[in-house]
C-alpha cells in the first residue's frame, strides 16, 4: 500500500467513496429502524445524514470521473476498469472499485426496502382515511368526469 503522500489521486478518491458508501448504507439501516419504530425524530436525523452523504458521494463520483477522463478514458464502467488496470496501483484500485460497486448495490436494495416500508405505511393511512370517510375496500369506479372514485354515494363517517 502507498503512503498517504504517494497515493495516486484515484486511490484517495476511491477510498473516500468506499467510506461514503458505507456511511450511506449505515444511514439507510438507521432510516429503516426509524421507519419501523415510527420514530420521527430519528427519521429526520437520518434523512438529513442520508442527504449529506448523497451530496458528498456525488462530489466524489464527479472527482473520480474527472480523474479518469484526464487519463484519457471515458467514464463508463468498462472504461473505468481499463483505466484502473493501466495504473501501477491497479490491484488496490480494482479492490476499492469492487467495494464501491458492492456497497452501491446494497444501498440501492436498502433504499428500495425503505421505500416499500413507506409505501406500506401510506397504504395503511389511506385505508384508515377511507374507513373514516365511509368507504369500504370495494374497487374504485369511474365517475362521469372520468376520475376513479371509490364507492360513489357513500357517506362520510359522522355525517347523517
């Protein structure tokens, strides 16, 4: 491994990307816990942290792209790997790159899971509101204006 002063700028950037993707993964795990526990304070904190990590990751990706392009390679997945292989520190760069790709896939999966939890909660709230409005679980029908409506003619709860 290179000393900090002797590291290739790509190695420094990729190391920072690995750490940032790990932080983002931790944020997503904290977000999932906050969603499950319905802890709004924790959710607000993790959302802010997730946003900050995402911004930092975008900056690091942009820096990596500039470095790769400055070496005469395109910023595509295959070309990036060819770029890394062309450098003396290829083994370390490819290792870091593999970690970034793995962490990114885990982040995408975590984000989808959290989105599913949010969607499930949204559906439960809509069902509860439908019950309060006097709507049952019957499928929606189309009104004269072409808009979908559930149970036309039902009264809201509490109305006579």
